[in-house]
């Protein structure tokens, strides 16, 4: 009887058959809902990419950069004092390192002595103009005297020739008269040659002094330049900070002997920072100058957001300017996506509120919806990137030192700049007179 009560497989299938449609319906509804979610999510993502994400390019390969100003001496010397260390804040013009000034002072004293000597030597040139002009006048007087001697000798010779016919004058006396005339003519020739030599000496000396004063004479100016150079060396023993900033990488030590150009420390102005964001080459298509940028720094996290703008795009990839450029002409070449640096300018006020340091990591997102800018700059900068007036003040006392030395050795009667041309022409009338006398001597009966 128990066998009769056991259900057959056919009966079991018949009893389970009505439950199958209910299970399939639940599965179908679940798959339909999942497909709808996927479609909505995909559509939403596509809509987001089309309306929002396509307007931005971002990268986390970005780092803070800035000016690292090396402090190097302009002259050599021994370090006597170090006035700043790493992490110190310094103001522009503040002395950072002091060198031993002894050598510079000795060089300045030597240059000052050379300038004083040059002034006195040039004064001698101007004084020689007067003495040489007097020599011309003296030689001209010799010509006049020689001409007078010739006239007298000719008269004596003529009288003796007239008396020699009747025997009143001996032949020997007549020969003496002829010899006296020849001597007078020789003295005239010597006097004329003396005038020519005196004029040439005067002209040569005038060529060294005409058109200038003692203070403006080339020899004095050359010595004055040496004084200025030595004076600058005495001022350069103290090395000032060129800008406001923070000290980094101090390597100089007390007592160290340094040469000109030796790196001693660096100054970093943290108000002059920017970001170099390295974008993939496929991201550069729509990046333009002046596009707005949002940035975050790892040091502050997402809570602090910086705003900047694209300042420029690099002219080459990072690998192209590497110390060892990539060699792509090989058999096992593998294509690697290249990156190009994009410089991003930062807001100085935001840097003041949340300071950054050189080398910090940044995340950058550029809004590329504004495509009116240019990919490359096409005009030079109108102003300097950065500048300092610290070093221009060092030579302010050099000119005063030169003027003091020149005035102390100038003496009285030395020509000034206005009187210099007149001094050069002072002997011209004498030279003219010499020329006239020379012409008169040539026309005198010989």
C-alpha cells in the first residue's frame, strides 16, 4: 500500500509546473531593472562627459617651481662673518656674508695713488704748452738775429771789397769778411731749423691736450676707472640679499677662502612661485594661454583650493630636454606617451594666505571651455620678470672719490673743461709768427 501512495515522477512534474512562471518573472524583472540602471548610469555618465568633463583637463603630475637665487661673491676673499642661515627670512639689501676687506683697501689705495700721479703728469703736459711756445718765440728771435748778422756781414764784405782794389784792405782781411758772412748764413739756417723743431714739439704736445681738460684727459680717465673698480671691490666685500626671501642651501663656512662666483647660499622668494603641470600630449589639444586653473596641494589637501591661469605651454617634452635624451631609433622601440610642461601662474594673495614651497606636489584642473587664447606666446614681455636695485647703489661714492683725488692734485691754473680748447690754441699766434719769419728769411737776399 505504501507503494501505491508514492507519487510518480510524472505526477511530481505535473504538480511543480504551475510554479515556474512565477520564478521566471522575478528574474526577468530583476534583469530589466539592472539593465535600466546600467542604461541610466551610462547615459548619465555620457551626459556628464559631454556637458562637464569634456570642458576640463586635469593631472596630478604637477609641482611647485620658483626662483632659486644663488648668492655668489663678485670678488675673492676670506669669509669673516655669516649673517644668515637656512630658513631665515631676509630683506633686500641685508648683508648676508662679509669678506675680509684688507686686500680691497690696499688695491684702492694703489689706484688712488696712480690717479694722483696721472693728474700731475697731465698737468705737466699743459704746462709744457707754454714753455714750448716760448721756445718757438726764442727760435724766431734767433732768426731775426741771424738775419741781422747776415746783413752786417754783407755790408762789411762789400766795403772791404771796395777797399781791396787800392790795397787798403789785405787779402786775409777780405777772406775773414767772407768767412763771417758764411757763418752768419749757417746761423740763419740753424735758427730756421730750430723754429721748425720747436713748432713740431709744440704741435706734438698740443695734440695730447687739445679739446680736453685735465679731469677729462684720457690718461686721467683710465686711472679714474681703476679707482672706481677698486672702490667697487671695497663695497662688494659685503654681499647683500638681492630680494626679500628665505635662505636655503647655505654652504659657506667661516674662514673659508672663496673665489668670485663660488656658490655660498640661495635665496628663495616664496611670493614668486608658479606650477609646472606636465600634461600628456593628447591633453594639449584644447589648452590655451590665460585659461583658468584650479589647483590643490597635497600639503593642504582638498580644503585649500588655489586659482591660477595658464601662463604658457612648453616648447618641448620633458624627455627632449633631459640630460640623456631618449634614443628612439632602435629595434626594440616602445611608444611612450610624452608629457609637456604647462606653466600655471598663481595668485600672490593666495600664496600669502597659504604659502607653498618649491617642489610640492599639486593637482591641476584646467577649464578648456574658453578656447579664445593662443597656444604659444607671440610677443615679448613688456617688463622684466624680476629686478633689483641693490647692486646699483654700490658705486654711488666712486665718482665722489675720483673728484676728490682730481681736485686735490689739480693745482692752480690748470685748464677746466671750458678753458681746454683755448689752452690748446694759446700758442697758435706764436707758431704763425714763426711761419712768417721763416718765409721772410727765405726771401732775404743771400
